[in-house]
């Protein structure tokens, strides 16, 4: 009976060792899976950060272009105002010249 007890203890010890080994393998697989997920997430993060950088650069470029267009629009508006003023003065001068010419014709007659 003593030998039988030893074999039962041996079987239980083998079972515990196998269970511990299985748990170790599961833990290793989980750790490897987690590491793989971390690597994939970091790659995704790097890609997203790169894309964010591109979008920010495009935004800065478009803001710069918008500012340039705004400044150009202001200059064009100032030029239009100057031209309208010049046209008004030319119209007044033309009316005065026409009136003066009409008076000169009256004097000649």
C-alpha cells in the first residue's frame, strides 16, 4: 500500500507539473499576443501621427494661402477705390471742359 500511495502522489505531482506547464504556455501565448498587439498599435499610432503631421502642414499652407489672398484682395479693393475716384474726377473734368468749350463757342458766335 505504501507503494500505491507513492504512485498516487507521483501521479498528482505529474498532473500538477503538467497543469503548471500548461499555465506557463498559456501565459507565454498571452504575453506574445499582447506584445504583437502593442507592436501593431504602435505602428498604427505612428501612421496616424504622420497623417496628422501632413494634415497640419496642409492646414498651415492653406492658412498662409488664405492670408495671401486676403492681403491681395485688400490691395485690389484699394486700387478699385482709387480708380473709382479717378473716374469721378475725370467725369467732373470732362463736364467742366464741355461747359468751358460751350462757353467758348458762345463767345465766338
